[in-house]
C-alpha cells in the first residue's frame, strides 16, 4: 500500500538515460512539443520540453519554447527564469528577446 511503484522504462528511455546529457538528444521531444503547442496543449508540451532540456541542456531553443509554454499558462515568473537561462546561452536569439519583451510588458 505505502510502496511506490516505479514505471518500467522502455528501450528508448533506457538509451536516453545512458546517453544523457548529450547534444544530439531531445529533438524528438521538441517535435512533439511543437505539435502540442500548435494544439494549445501547453501543459503537455511543457512536460516534453522539460524532458528535452534534461536530455540536452546545451540547446537553448528548448528553453525558449518552455518559457513560451509557461507564459501561455500564465506562469510569468517561471517563464522569466527559463528565458534568462536561454539568453545566458544564446544572448542574441531574436525569439528569446521577443519573449523577454513580452514578459517585461506584463510585469
């Protein structure tokens, strides 16, 4: 009753775990997140983007998309945190700068 059950990882997740962090991982999760964003399923997209970032912390684009999802969910403080992390990696990214301006306008 009080015991936690762990979900069994599938073959792809085991591979991801073994390779993490790796600059070639996470793009499949980003593709799924893009689809979910277009469908306005922001909380589902958020989970995919968090996994992509966990797998590949080198890709600022994942952090930018996560910030966008958080902003669309009304979570401006969390979005500011992620856009700051993205801009630390890629200071001249036009999309990140646009999101930061939107966040500043909402402050």
